């Protein structure tokens, strides 16, 4: 297997395809990388992209960040992530939510930004807690939603919804 090392990261292969691995250790709370890419209205996102070709991250009710062509495009989803996105004044930062050692794959939970209940993707993270489907934040169980909120890994548009009277709606297994 060929491995490309880029400063803090190594790009290699897993059962999911290209994956990002730590080339140095990260402590809990360390910034791993900044997500960058063009900001697009949801109407501008190409409809033909599905699964691995979909490199769009929801960052607002109607806004998405498109592919950057950089390392952030290659970081995979996990239902047991070791990192998460924080929406800060400095930008959208991927931070370690637990210690990450050299050689560990860096992952985040894609559902933490999704507020589009029509979007779904099959999950194959192979973790014991795998949900089998990656989808809208509101489809996560309430305990996991609250955990991500405590870790400050959800954007303002989802926090606002959680603070609204509509939030108590939860449907298991949709």
C-alpha cells in the first residue's frame, strides 16, 4: 500500500477507500485541520453526487461547503468518531474529541452537521455501534445528540432547533 505523508497526516487506504491517518499525536481538544472550500447555496449542489463522491458539508440551513481539494475532503465518517467539527470565528475546525495516536484513522460523524432529512448515505464504518445509515442529526438518538452538543460539535442552526419548541419530535428508526 502506498502512503502519502503530508505534515500532520498520512493518506492511505481502508475498506472505505482513501482515508486520513494521524502522522503525529493529537491531544483531546487539539485542532487537527480547518475545513475549507467554496460556500454554496443548497440549490447549487450537483444532484448527481452520491456516496463517496459527495464531498459537501452542510454549514447552514441553506449553505454547504464544497470540496476543497485538500485533506478535509478525505476524512471519513465514523459512528464512533475521534474528532468533530467546531464552528468558530476562525472557521470550521476539526478538533480531536479524544486522544489520537500516530497511525489512527481520523474520523468525524457526518450527521453532526446534517439538517436535511432527505439526505441519506449507507454507513460501513464497521464500529460496534454503527448506525448503518448516515443521515439527519434529528435521527440520532437523543443521548447522542446531547453528547455532541456538550462537546460543542453541532452548528448554530442545529442548536437553535434544539432550543425550539419543535425539538421534542424524535422518531426512532426513520
